[in-house]
């Protein structure tokens, strides 16, 4: 991928994750314990998934596996 496409994909992933984080924080502000836990799990999932997605975007070789 070209650098501009990688940069645009990274910015798009960050913007989508910010929108999702906003929704998760809204869930955490609801009076139910279930919504609190759902929001907390969603927020923690973003901490794991976003760096993984950015790594996949910037990795130069996505699916090249060498056989021994």
C-alpha cells in the first residue's frame, strides 16, 4: 500500500475508534450495572484492537508466510 493510503486508513481507524469510545462512555453512564460492564469491556477491547489494526495497516507484508 502507498503511504497516503496507509495514513488515511490509520486516521479512519482512529476516528471510528473515537466514535466507539464515545458510545462506550455513554453506556457506562447508564444506571444499569450491565451497561457499565459492557462499556468497560468495550473500552478495554479498543485498547487491544486499535493498536492491532494499526499494526496490520502499517505492516509491509500482511500474509507472507515462509515454510520451513
